[in-house]
C-alpha cells in the first residue's frame, strides 16, 4: 500500500502510576483497543473511536485520550478530513459512510440568535409561583369556531375538531428505529416519554411487541421501505408519520445492512433475518404532491380518520413551498429535519453537504404558511441539531410548535457522539444489536436520565418564558420580536424575520 | 350468508368505507358495491376473513390498501396500486390495472386478468409464512418487480401479448422471484437481476397458483402449465454490500 497508514485519530494512554490493572477498560471497550499481555494492559490506539466507555468506567481516572496526536502540515483548504477522505477513497473506490450529524464547521444560527428578557416595563413572571402553560397541541386547528348558545347559558361547540396530540412540553423524541438503535435504548426512551406525557417516534423499523405498553406515546413511521407496516401497527400508534426525507441525508434512502437484521429486528421489520433492509429514496406511490395527499388520506382512511398524520421532510432549498403543499394534503403536522440531524449511517458527502439549517427552514416554512393563510392547518415540528433548551425556545420563536430531539436523548443515555454508529459496536449499548453490548443499557435507569433531561429543559423553558414576560407557549410561538440576530448577515435576518441586536 | 348491497353512485370513499366496515361488523360475508366510479381506498385497512367484496365498476387508486383478510373482486379495471401494502386477502381484477400494482404487498394475492402498468410488484416483501403473490394474465410495463424483497410475481402473456417488452425488470431485486411465461430479452433485465429457465420443480411450485388464477377467470390452465417459464431472481441478496467504506 503506497499510501501507508494514516495518522492516528486518537491516542490512548494509561498513566501507570494510577492504573491498578483492574481490566475494566478491557471489559468495556467494544472496539478492541485494550488487551492483557501478562500483567500489562496493552493499547492499540488505532481502534479507538473516543466513545469514552473505558474512561467512564476506569475507577482511577488513569486513561487519557488525545485527539489527533500527529499533525499534518496545516493548510486551510487541504484539511485533515479532506486528505483522509482522499486516502480512504484512493484505497477503496467506495462511498464513505459516516455517522451522526453534519461534521462541517458551518456557523450555527442558533448561536447567533439571542433571546429577550423583560426589564422594568412588562414585568417578568416567576414560574415558581405563576402557572406557565407549556402544554402544546399538535395537529390541525379550525380556522373558525361555530358555537351554539344553549338555553341553560352553556355553549355547545358545533365545529368538528380534528384529532390532535396533547404534549405536556413542546419536546418530543424523534424517530430512531429499532435496528438503528437497540431495543433497550428504545425501551428507555418509551418509558421516559410515557412518564413525561410526550411522544417518541418508532422510526421505520416497526414496533416491537415489548413496546406495545407504551404505544399511546408512540408515533409510528411509514417510510419508503414500509417495514413493519400493517394495519395493526398503524392502529397502535398515537399518530402516523410519513417519512419523506431525513435531514442527515436528504434525497436518499436508507440501507440497514443484513448483519444488523437479527432475529428480533427481523420480526419487527417483517423481513427475513440477515437480509438488507433497503428503503429506497422515494416512496413508490409518491411522485408528486398530489400523490403525497393520496398517501396521507390512505393512512387516514385506514385508521378511520382517528389519527393525526405527520409528514417529515428534510430541510432543503424549497422547504417552504413543499410544506405549503403538505399543509394542503390533509396532513396534521409537518416535520422539518435540518441538516444537522443525526443518523446511524449516511454517506459523508450527504451528511456534510446536502440540506439547510433547521432555523432558516422553519422560519421560512412558518412565514410561507402564514402568508398563504394556512398556518393553522398544520403544526410545525422542528428537528435536527436541537442541543439545549435555548435552541427549543429559539426555534419556537421562529415558528415551530414543538421539537423532536434525537442525539440529545442518546447523549442522556451515555452516547459520546463518537459518530461510529454504523459499525454496530456501540459500547454504550445504544447503536448496536449485539446482545452483550445491548444488555449494558438498563432501560429503567436510562429512562430516568432521559426524563431528567427533558424535565430540566422544560424548567429552563419556563424560566426563559417567564423572564420574557410570557406565560404561555402559544405566545412564544412565532414571536420573532423575542429574538435578535447577533452577527447575522442582512439576508439571513430577512429570512428569519428577526432584527439585529440593538435594533 | 348475509349479503349487503351498497350503491356507490355519488358516494365519497369515506362513507363508502364506513358502510363496508359497518356491514362486516354486522356479520356480512358478501358485500356488493354497484356503480363504483373512481372511489379510492376501497377496503383500505379493512379486516375480515371470509368476507368477499364485489366491486362493480372502476375503483380508484389504492384499492385494498393495508387490507387484512377480505377478498375483493373487481368487475372492471382498477387504477394504480391495488393491493398497496396489503397484508392478507385477495384482490381479483377482471380487467387491467394501473401502476405500482401490489406495491410493498406483504401477504395475500393480487390477480389481474389483463395488463398492468409500470413498477408492478414493486418492493413486495415476505416474512415467514407471509408470502405475497401477484399474477398478471397479460403484460407488464417497465420496472416490473423493482426493489423486490420477497414474494412471487407471475406474468403469463395471455392472448398473444408479449409479457415483458420493456426494460428495468427486477431493478434492485434482492429477494423473491419473478416467473414469466416464455423468454425474456436479456436487455430488459434491470441492475441486480438475473434470469434462468425455470426448472420442473420451480414450475411445480407455481402450478397450484396458476390453476387457481385460471379458475378465477375461467381459463384452461393446461397450456399455461405446459409452457416454458423464465425465472428472474436476485443476483445478490446484498446489492449494496460493496458500495460503502467506513469514514
């Protein structure tokens, strides 16, 4: 091999003064970094992905992991990542598969938006002693109400309302399929959402029967592969989501490799064990916005118009026009998945270069729907790169009704964002189907961690709202006056419809 | 056996399906729908083993979508995607059908007496005892059995038509099989598909299916069974296995 080996991504070292040779690092590492030779623990740094499992379980803090221990000659254009991608493809001639979200250092719009707070006039509200309304309803709202006055003074509502999802906080957990993540991970998420009073997505891998007790908090997904989809599945979900696109890889489908299709994944997806689960890029029955309407209505008809139907699209250039079509399709919510959305596996070129940020997409979708007088026909769910409660507050100000979190919920279960989910070796038992790794993730304790995270964010959201003198999430939604752009360019501020700081 | 007759004249599909569901709930085993004219989603998500729904007229798209159990008999042509993601039951069409017939079907059977449009049997899949079957009496347009992941697709080329005269057959097929009466031009095969002459054992396997199809439409199965069949199957169960390298 004329290229030879590339520099190490990580260098692992053990401080001999601190190490007590307990071997927990060897037991915990699923990537084969450590081995015992005689009394010594030997290290193969090349296998390290920096998942920190060893570090987290070393009782003596003896392990150090250093990123990029060797320097290339620095160059602003020919970055390390670019050079290493070329080495890889020169050796293999293949598409580079990568994990997690966009790894390019694009500016983060969230970090250039600041929130408002009250001073003197319009006093702030203390959420400790004032009720804060965070309950959100996802689904269609009527454009007007017809009421009838009854003789006893009561009022009867004559308008027929369409089913909505009631969530106690505008934070839901997005779709991560059984197959992409383990059943224990899904179970932990399911327990958390059912206790909080919010919802999670099944992903397109079907609904495992052990999750049936949580089905009233599950949104079942129908993607192009139609894995695990039958009438029972559709009826179990609280809502149905049609996945058109995914922020991490807009425009392409998904391939769950056969080695991840174990017996249990196989029966949940309803495909033979060991076979590739291929989700093609388009749905075979959707080639136009009219066809989408037909699938939305097909799902509603199948479930007797009792379930809200969501449509998820990746945030791309024309999201606003597409969302306007979705709003007219009988769908109840549109999910906008930004280009920072995570994934178990995506071609690197798509993960890093296709799609647009969720902040811009949500703002333009909200504006377009309002311009056309159809904003009430759909809720907007924002996903892809929601990292903290401030992001939730900001995206709601930009027009979202609620968010989906994915990576944040996984981080709450130990994920270190090492980005090697596609290897199926996740040492935390999250993105793997290997029984010995899956059992590391205890659904009960991890569900508490996920619940804690959402609870903490919800408290912070209430505080942020109170500080802004707002006591209902309804008043925060689309409230761009509560945002200011800091070092954002004029064009982007126009898209977001926010003023600059100081204005 | 209770028979229920529904007049679909000027009836939207939602009340039509509500009447079908109500009839099944009330124990009807035979439902006859007259004057069907383009109503979509007939039988969508409907359960009911041993229930027969006769459609007189031309149903709209997604006939029998997500259906689990009933038999639908169409006296007329059908629009696109009859049997879409169907789970169990039968759809028998006395005529032709549009594009994406039996799309993602996971169980049950769809029989089309005449011809079907593009992408017939696309992404059909099977699991354990669930093995969907699509039989087409006449010809199929391009991209037949695309992305097919399981199940069985048979095209008979009755009445002198060429069963497969267009390209892309079995593009991306990674499970299941397509049996075509007579030869198939190699040029018409899609990427990932390969063809062989069906063996006697393979023909024996489809014999009861062809007999059932022939019986439904009053045909003589003997000449069909005596013909040679081409079997189109996946060149690999892992068509994407060698496409990627890890970051």
